[in-house]
C-alpha cells in the first residue's frame, strides 16, 4: 500500500519549479507550513521541484504585486513574487482536495487510537490551512523557497500597545538579549555581522530604496514618528522603524546572511498602483504619500539614513549604543546611503529601458529618480 507523500512520478517528467513557469501542483509530494495560515513550502518529485506559496492579505492587490516587481527584480531578484495563474490555482486546489480525501481515508483506516505520526498530522493541518486560505480572497503568490527556509529575523513582534498620538509600543521577544554572551553564534551577532561585512549595509540601503519606491512602509518609514518597543529587559525608542520583525536576512549559498526584500508588499501602502499619480501631492518629501521623493532629496535622504542607523544600533545594543564604539562602524550612515543611491539608480535604469512603454505615473517617478 502506498502511504501519504509516497506517490511516484517518472524522473523524466520532473522540471524545476520557478516563479516564471506554470506549475502543476498536483505533483506535490510534501508540504510544510512555515508561517501559520500564510506561507507554505511545497516539494514535488524532482530535486528542483520546490517553491514557496504565500497567501497575502486581502488588502494586497495583484497590481501592487506586479508593479512592485519593477524594483525587486533589480534589487533582490530572488525575492520576487508572482501571482498564481488560474491554471496553477486550479491545480493547487485539486491537490488540497485529493490530499483531504486521502487524509480521511487514512484516518478511518488507522483510527485515532493508533498514534498517527506527527509529520502526517503536520502535513494534514498544513493542507487544511492552505485550503482555507485559498478561499480567503487574498492574493496567492509563489516565490523562491529559500526566502522562507533560510531567513533570519532578529525580532518576533508580539502585541502592540497604543501610547497615544503617533506613538506605539511593540512587545517583542529577542532571546539573545536575555543571554548576551557576544559570540558570533548568537542571533544578534549574525545580524550585526551581515551588516558590518563589505557590502552589507549597502545591500540594506538598496532594499530601503526599493521599499521607498514601492511604498512599502512595513520596515522603515521616514514619516513614521517615534515607536517604543519593549523586549525584556529593555525598552527602546525607534525613530523610523515600523515593523522590526520584517527586517529580514536570507542565507546565501556561501552561508552568509544578507538583507532581503522579502515581504515587500505592504497591505497598508499608500502607493499600491504606481501607474497612478494621486500619491504625488506637491511632489516633495512629505508633500505626498509616495515615499520615493526621499531618494532624490539629499537632505531628506541623509536624515532618513541617520534614523535607520540609530534604530539598528539600538537593536544591536538595546542597553544604549556606545557613541565611541558603534556596532556598525564609524562610516555606517555613508555606507547605507551609498546603497540607497545605487538602488535608486538601478530602478531608474530599469524604467529607462522601458522607454515610452511606461504609464504617466511611472514616468513621473522616473523623473524624480533622474535627480538622484
């Protein structure tokens, strides 16, 4: 008898699963839920048949996913998401339905008293959650699985406390602070080391540039205002960090971590359709909803870089940064800004290559980036 997850396909039929080609999810052999009700890793018969599926908030639009890829492709191509085609959605739904039928069969065959294997239960629950998610109305996207399998997040935000006005306090967990030993094996030092090494802060700067262009306010926002975060035993004040849990680092093939643009579609973005011009306001930083103006204004850009560096230093030394011995080095703001400028130029060149085939909204954004 063939058990769950043991179906066999001809090796010759196996093809790499990518975001660029339609995938027949009926070939799925394994499924793992890595973020409850949000992200799943699916694996097929072949070595390269692996992909991550994410069901985004209903507030995220297909247009937003598509437009955001303009920047993501040139900043962090591995992080690009693609909406599933109708054919893919149908095959994914078929997989869930078939799996549920088999699951019921094995449950009735084995009975609840036989101690069903935990991996079987996890897979069953993952499929049930995916099936529910497919009917939630959220945008279903696919992305490279390493974005979810090898990510590093310094913070795990919990409840949010309203302090009045524009101030909030996020209660988070960071186990490294409670057991600080200063070894490179610790979570916080992996975070720091990836930024300190050559190209690290510059890479984060490019990510920030992409977020500004896309209107993603769910990492850093130049107009966010102060926010307190309590991570026992410390309470720290951020100047521009909105969601520290969304500052993501991904491990590459060389084993090193680098900043990633993963989770770049912000449900609360004020610039979900980059073809529109309604978010421009008076065309100056703070005068409209589009955050991309900051990239072209040197004063605003330097200020924003300083705010980000302040927040990063607080994350890495919550007891209070040492002004004489900053964790990220003396030239940290300059490095971050260089990355932001480079990221802005990459996006500018991407838009230039489209020539006349861009909308009035994108043309106006290109005009702003020409000033960087």
